[in-house]
């Protein structure tokens, strides 16, 4: 097909379109929905009985804050990346990775400080928490996926990883509020690893996503 | 169309918006060297304020459904895309592929352009991405395909005058095509007889690429059945 013919064809089929809202606005809408859904998750699992006490303790709050920040940054980045050329600087992306790194360091440090290693086979509860993180993250991930599909993501690996990270972080936060176990090894395996796993799955699935997005 | 020419005439300078530094190519290319593109350099080249303003105005009108403005914009952007690609990978045969892929992406992504933001980063992000895609595709193809200058001689049939049973004549194919449902026939014809890409067909028919592939696959299966397993 000649380029002139393609232009004539595309121009002949052009219809009015409504420009997408800015990524920050869409991120806010998503985060409101994800927070509400996380609340539903906490209600379904039941909040830990000593929540009011734990909310006053810095170590507990610090991990909750890291989960919230990771989710907020990651959703903004994923929506920015779904708009061609909207990412003028990689600062936000680097910051998100930095926050995830901080979260990783916090979890690893806690495990090392506890000196008990990872309870892979001794703790029967961590797989339950891991599943809960992923279950709570599914709906926000689907909603975010639809939002990203409305854009045109050109960096699929990053977009998918950030979207999965944002959604799984909401799940991790919900489980953090619900789970009564404070063992660092349990927190690492059951609450944190699924988040990293979700992000890795996002990267791994980028080719499939490319076909789905058809960009 | 007259109006389009008028528009394009005013905006032809947009097509020369890029004055990128040519990359690499240390010394002249060897005579016997295969046509391998140079290393690609990705820094986007900004448009001038005037070009930016004009492109933005055209894009806003295109988003409102103004076909004339859209055609003008696409004409200019196609030229810019060719120019940009030529400056980065040399005078290769597939410059038009880059331009067309870019236009198709612009068409499907035109709602993502925000008029409050500059046009150039949006456009060059798409263009760079499509250039990389086409470059990768061309490298894959050139690694697997044999050039026509070294094409092996066709093997003659066992008996002179005997027809190869695997060969289907065009009349048979046409009558088999005619029996397919409209959508299948249209897609198979576009892909196999008119050499259009899946992307082009999906954009033209307003279907997803996956749906086009599935419909084409069903069409091939039906054709194979109709032709008695000959059309492989």
C-alpha cells in the first residue's frame, strides 16, 4: 500500500475522539478505587485485633507507608508510560524503583535482625497471605489494565511491571492490615515476595501484552 | 483535496523539522557490504515553536474529526518520519514502512495527545518506537530470507507437462475465495493478494490485530478444505 493511499484511507475514517484525561487524574481515580477495594479485602479477611496499637508503632507504619508510596508512584508511572512522550524525565520511574528498593531493604533487614531465616517450610500461613495479596490485587490490576489499554503504551515491559507493582502493593497493604503475624520472615514471604513476583510477571508477560495492546 | 494541497503547501517545512546529526558510518560503505542500517541514535529533534504550534493546531482539529486537517498533518508527519529514519539508518528500502507504521500508530493513539503538552515529544516517541520495531523486523527478515540474486533454480517436475498437485491455479483459488464469508474473504485477500499487513487490515476494518489473525486463520483453513488440502 502506498503511503498516500494510507493517508487518504486514515483521513477518510477519522472520527472525533475525546482526549484522555491527564495521567495524574486517572491515577487518582484508580487509587481511590483500589483503596476502596483494599478496604473490602480487609473487611473480608478481618483486620488484626491489635491494629490500633500497631498503627502507633513506627516499624508497622513504615512498611504500610512504603506499600502506599510504591502503589501510588507505580500507578502514576504506568499511566504516564501509556501516553507516548509523556514521560519527560525518568525521575518518577527511578523513584518508584528506589521506594521498592527501600521496601526490600527494610524487609531483608528485619529478617536478618530476627535471625531466624525464612520460614519457607515452618510457617504454614505465608502461602495464604501470598494468595491474599494476589487476590486483592487482581481487580485493581484489571482496572489498571483497562486504563492502560485506553492509552498507547510503547514501553511495555516497564508499563506492565509498574501496573502489576501498583496493584500488588494494594494487596500487600490490605494483607498488612489484616494479618496478625509479625514475624519478619512471614512478612517477607507472604506479604512482600508476591509484590516483587507480580512485577516480574508483568515484565515476563510483555510480549503477550504487546499482542493484546496491538501497539 | 484542493484545500489539502493548500494546507500541505503551507506546511511543507514541517517535513524538514528534523536536522539530526547523522550517526556512525565510519568511512564509506564497502561495495560488497550488505545493506545493514547504521546504529540508531534516539535523541528526539525538537520542532521549532512555529512548527509545534501548527502541528498542535492540526492535531486538535484532527481530534475533532476534521479529515482535511488530519490528512495534512499525516502527510507532513509521513515526510518527517521518512526524513528522521533516513538520517538514522541510512537510505534503506523500508523507509516507507517506518512512515506507514508511524501513521497507523498515530491514528490509533490520536486520543492520547493532550493539546496542553508539546506535540514533538508525543510524535517522536511514537516514531522512535516504530523505527525500532521496523528495524528489528528487518534484521529478523534479513537474517532468515535469501535474496533473489541467490535464489536456487526451480526444480523441474518429474515429467514435462505434468502439473504439480500442490499448485492451485488462480481460477480455482478465486472460486474458493468467493465461497468464503465476506469478512474472511476480505481479510484473506488483503493479506495474501494485496500484500497488506495485519496492522493495516486491522486499522482499515476497525478490528483488533488478534481478530484479524483469527479470521484469516479460519479463512485459510476453509480454503485448504475447499481446495482439497492443496493450498498449504
